[in-house]
C-alpha cells in the first residue's frame, strides 16, 4: 500500500490533467470579427479615417482570459506590426498597443490552448492571414456592396457573403431608434473550424460534457453597446466615409 498510494495519486493526477487538456474541452470554432470603422466610431466617438474593414478580433468559441500570467509582448510580433497597424488598428487609441493587449489577454490566451496557435506570433499572424485570405473588402466590392447613401436589403448582404465564401457569416448592425430609420452595418463575423476551414457561423458544433465553466459567448462580451445581429426586415445602411481616406 505504501507504494500503491503515491502511484494511485499519479494516475489520478494524470487522468485529471488529461481531462483538462482533452481536445473535447478545447474550442472548436474561431470567429474572425471585422468592423466597419465608420460605424464603430459613430458609437465610440473616434475618427473613422479608414475606408476599409478592420480586424476586431479572432475569438475562439470557448473561454475568456485563459492565462493571466501570459502577458502581451509586442516584441514577439515585431515583424507583424506594420500589418497589424494597418489591418487591426486601435481606432480609439491610434499608435497604442492597448487593443492588441486586451484581445490577447481575453481571447488569444484561450486560442493558444491549441498547439496551432500556442504563441503570440502564431495567434496574431493567423488572424492577419485569415483577414487577408477572406479579403472581405474586395469581396464586398465584387458583390457591388459599396458604402453609399443607397440602402441594401439584409438578405442581399447576407446571401452575397454566404454565396461567396460558401459559409454563413454573422452580421451585426446598430439598430435604429425610430421605426422609419435603417439599421447601420457595423460588424461581420466569419467563422472557421479548428483547421481554419471556413464554417457556417451558426453551425452547431459537438458540445462538450465537462466545460470549465468558462463558456462565454464572444458575441455577448464583445459587442459595443448598440450592436447586435441585424434584423432581416429592416433596410441596411452601409455608411460611406469621407472621400480621401485610405483604402486597403
Ligand atoms: C487617423 O486619425 C488619428 C487621430 O486623428 C491619427 O492619429 C491617425 O494617424 C489617423 N490614421 C490614418 C491612417 O490616417
Ligand atoms: C501560462 O502562461 C505562462 C507564461 O507564458 C506559461 O509559462 C504557462 O505554461 C501558461 N499556463 C498554461 C496553463 O498554459
Ligand atoms: C518580450 O519578448 C522578447 C522577444 O521574444 C523577449 O526578449 C523579452 O524578454 C520579452 N519581454 C518580456 C517582458 O517578457
């Protein structure tokens, strides 16, 4: 028994750590969220001086703040900084790395539980890679969905994007305060499975039986006030930016 007891403890420890790191418990979906700076800035009072969609975040569908001791360190992504500044700008604090630090702590540390994203460099470079790969800006232009004073129907936008990617996006708007007003296009989510293959955002993934109690739907924790899934029946306004601002 003297030998057996420590052995049993080891087995128990091995089993419990196997449970914690089990793939069953890992995120199964990544959500690449992009924002339209003009709409974001109309809510947050910043200068929307960019006329292209920018990254808001790359969010795994499970977990928040998964490792508080893993601090953001911009030296680790030095080579990515020019692209980060362009594609993932902090619209509220230009030239600060606050936004990246926040996204890393909240979502990156959880994404990093998968071997494919287990460093800051892997996480941020994957986000940039997916951003360029989906190329939302050119895709919308190809669909002839262009910021203008004309209103779109929600299905024109949703079905166009879905046809193009072969996967359902999740689209968020600022809702009108009056019945006669349009909703304003604000954020577009494009989803991937753990192998970075495009997936329907609504698609239901196999649920895990033992979560760590960290389940937190990214939609709820990240939506700026006033932004939520667009209404199918309200016209959509895609607000143009003052001409002369840089395009991607
Ligand atoms: C946008 O405006 C901010 C604040 O006025 C400025 O710091 C930033 O450099 C501008 N960005 C671009 C791309 O013009
Ligand atoms: C949390 O991050 C620290 C610092 O990078 C690392 O040493 C540690 O292994 C991480 N913990 C987990 C559970 O991943
Ligand atoms: C940040 O990362 C760089 C490059 O990997 C490393 O040399 C430096 O020690 C890190 N700084 C901190 C505070 O961890």
